C-alpha cells in the first residue's frame, strides 16, 4: 500500500510538472554545497570529528593491547578496562558535557561579536567549575573503587579477583577525569573561534603518544598501565589545548585557575581521608554482601561529599556558590513541574 501511494504521488507530480514549469516553478535543493555557510560547516566538521574521536580511539587501542595480556578464560583485561571506563564516563557526561553544553552558546556569541573579554571570563569560569566537580569525583572513584565495583558488578562469573583488577583500573582511569571533562569545554571554544585544526592536531599527536605509552607500560603494569596511559594523554591534551588557547586569546585568568585548582585538591584530599576511613570501618563492622556494600558506598559518598563541601566553603572557593545555585535552580524547576 505504501509503495502504491508513493508511485501514485510520483505519477501525479510527473503529470503536473509541465504546468508547474510554465507557472515559474523552479526546483531548488534543500542543501547546496555551493552555499558558503554549508562549505564552512563542512570544513570545520571534518577536523572536529577526528579530534572528538581521540578518546574512543585510545580506548580501542587499549582493548587491542589488553587482549594480548591474557588472564581468565574470558578476556579478563578487556572486560576490566571496559567496566572501569563505563564508570568514568558517567561523571564526564554529567559534569563535562553538561557544562560544555551550557557554555557553548555564550562563548560562540562572544566570539561572533568579538567580545574577547567576556569570552575569556566565560571560558575560565567554566574550566574552574569543571575542576570543582571532577577533581573530587576522580578522588572519590579512586578511593572507593573497590566497594563501588563490588556493588555494581560482583555477582555471577564476576568474582572478587575481577573486582580487584577492575577497581585498580578504575583508579588509574580516574586520574584523567578532569582532563577528559575539560577537553569537552576547550575543544568547542576553538570551534567557536573558527579553528577546528588545532584540536585535531593535538588529538592526533595524543593518539600517537597513547600508543607509545601503551607499548611501554603494558609489560610493567598490564591493564593498569593502559588506563594510566589514557589518563596521562587526556591530561596532556587538556594542558596543550589550555596553553594554546591562552596564547591565542591572551590569557584565560590562569593565576586564579591555578589557585582554585590547588584549593580543590586540598579539599579533595581531606575528603579522601574521611572516605577511606568510613569505608574501611563499615567493611570491618558489616562484612561483605549486597546490603553492606550498598551501605558502604552510600555512607562513604554522602560523608565525603559533606566533607568536601565544608572544606571548599572554608577555603573560599567561589565556584562552589555557582555550582550550588545551578543545582538549586535545577531542583526548583524539577519540583515545580
């Protein structure tokens, strides 16, 4: 029936085409590759796709190296890397992608209007907010990697030994969490300036470095070395993009960013100590099992978040207020619906 309708419509159009032509109708394609705007988008899109694929390519290379490690009857190292990276992707999506999505319209508008002062201010504040949210997340994932992995995965064929391996990989992947997320902000900032080549070149160079580091570390640290390589490359990618952007727009409020990052690290360190103590205490008191694991993770994360908030408040991290206001606003909208 659908084919009949389609053929009938085509035949009716063919019959009416001469009269449409006489009436002055002219066919114009919806997408013209001669249009300057379309051609500009295509020029930017190609390098942007290559640059954005760097992390996924690095993960694919990791899996290839991991398959040569061996281990369990199933390919344990590949599974450990996959499960750990899934958990790392969660804060990247929640924090990095969300902040980048909110930031892009503002920096694009500032770039189009050549308001570089506002461009620098918006970009710098977004990077600091990302560090505020991702550094404690990374520390929490590293410190609580074993109870988190045990809670989510340890059942069936996934045994305690797999939990230990996956938790170790997760801790090394967490090192690069801030880098992963900050790239999500810096790369679109280059695109807003009409430059998609710089992120692409940096990403391609990072792929090469990741391959060399994998080859060097896999024999020493096995799957942990592969995760460490990916994290190191993500941090290097962020640092290079940051330095290139700073030179291009003549500064990104670097001194203040360094001070804020140092304060965040201090508050995260205090949080790490408390999280470890709470988690170890609950594990000794309640033992192992599904319910004790759940209590361990919930209590440790809750207490750790409170300690970090208190420490960040005492250290006077201004971005904390922006994060609190954003969360409060989002909750208010959710409750009002």
